[in-house]
């Protein structure tokens, strides 16, 4: 059937070709049109000999011979199966490395939603070295102006008070030295804006006199220096939880996050309550208190010992509060957080029989008070570093490090 249709089409084409060769009749004259070139008259076919590089003149005979072949070829193609149809669209290309799986895998593309780390490891190492040198020199010279250039918040408050006491009481202990290297933990905040945060742990195992130290630093703007906001000595059994790689950075956890065992902004007040009330505190079950060195140093038992040591002519009162230092929480790999916070512990001693009280040691050196009929108050600042597990965890909140020292002393108004 298809062959018949092809032959009919061929005959119609041949008829049309013959008619186009007949002489044209005169037509009414109209507007002159540009003359078109006449088709050349068909010539007798002459075979051309040679190497095939020339051309043959085409007459009517070869048209009759060639066209059916082309039509039949086209009809034959129309009967092929769909497997041989041409495909439209890009074809798969094979590269030279197609057999190497690793080479043919595209390189990972950075997620635009993931922000960069606040600092790189080399940058942080340089920052730590500069801070360690400056702090060492300032601690020796009691140079408040110098220490202000690289410290702020609770860390600055402790050193300023320490310098003031040591100016009068040279034997008073200096703050713990800050190691210059090596940096063993780098936890920069994942951010592209300011202010920004970075936490680091420096531990010099070759120097037994230097304690492993955690620094939490903040930078207010691109042209400002990183300032140490918290400087804490790690506890003997501290295990820093897994943090994101330094090249990625750790996100900040919101202060009121309910995805932790306790929101970061409640950790300091809860711990302060435990230091004041011990196992009577409602927060006591949430904290790992068994081997907590700060509780052993200033907890309820120590407070009762101090109260018992006073003469009957004086009374002591203890109060704890959350300090002015900002609470900073960086996410850990297990959905928990490392949280730094600030607690102020205040004790007030007053005479009970109309007599006087005399401050001792650091409180006396700081306040300049020899005796007082009103009483003396002194405040200690605690910089604390905790690991807070995720909500629903069976683990407890654990103290990782702390620094404590007198930050103020004065006569009761």
C-alpha cells in the first residue's frame, strides 16, 4: 500500500514537471516584474569518465531512475521499530574518567545557607598567642590599661580586682596564666555577621604548672580585636564534648532554647541555687554534683563551716545571683551545648552586739576598711563552663571548668 502511494506521488510529480516545460500563453499585461533566470534546457546525458571528482549532467531519464529509489528508501525507513527512532534532547556523554567513580563524582558545592566560621584555626592561634603574651605581661605589671585592650566582661572584672588587691597585698595569688599554645579545641561560631563568638581550649602538656584553659572570646565588629569574655581553668576530669569541625563552625544556641535539658539562660541561676541550698534545690537532680570541685569549694558545706567559724558577736549571710556577663551557648554534635555563664556570690558579715567587724586579706586590701560597725560585704565572681545535654537525655549537666575570685568588697552602707 505504501509503495503504491509512493508511485502515485511520483507520477503526479512527473506530470507537473512536463507541464512546466510547455510554452506559456500570452497573458494580459500587468506591472512589469523583474526577469527571473530561465531554467537551463535539459541536455542529453553524457557519461563522464574520470576518478569521480566531476559532476554529471542530469536529464529526465536519471530522474525517473533515482527518485523511486529515494522514495522506496524513505518508505522502508518508516517501517523501522521505535528502537531506531532518533532521540531528541541531549545525549549522554562519556568522559575519559567515567570508569573512575571517585573522579566522576562532582565536587561538593557549599550550601549557601551555611554560614562560614567566625575565624580559622591559624587566625585563632595568632589571637591566642597575642592574648597570652599580653595577659602575662599585664598580670606581672598589674597593668589595668593593657588588660582592657584584650579582656572584657567577667574575665576583665576578675583581673581588675586582682590587680587592685595585689597592689596592696603582693602575696595574693595572681590569676591563672593563659597558655600561648597549643590550641587543642577550636569552636568558632558559624556566622557571617557581628558580634561573633569563638571558644578555644589551650593545653600545654609539657608545662605542668599551666592548667588547661578555655577561653570564650567575642568580637564586636570587623575592625575590633577579639576580647576574652570568659577565661576558665578546666576541671581535672573535664571531657569537652564533640563540637563541629573548625572549618564549619558551631551555631549559637538561643538563650531560651527548650531543646536542652535546661535553657542556657537558666543554667547560671539554677547552679547558683545549688551552691546556696545544696540538695534542697529543685535543680539539684539536673546537675552532676558528685565530683563537682566548685561545689566542694564554695557549696553549702563550706558555707556552714564559715558560719560556724565566726565569733558569736558576728553573723554572716550568703546570697547568690546571676552576674552581668552574657550567657553564651555553642551547639555540640549531640544536640547539646557548651554554656558559659557568670554567677556572683556575695557574703555579708555584720556585728551582732554593737561591736565591729574587721575584713581580712583580699577584702581588706580591696575595700581599704580596717574595722566597721556596719559590716562588710564582699562579692566573688564565678566564671563557669558547663556541658548541657539535649532535652530528654539521661545525662546530667556537668561542670567543665571555672574561675573564681574576689571582684568587689566594701563597707555595708
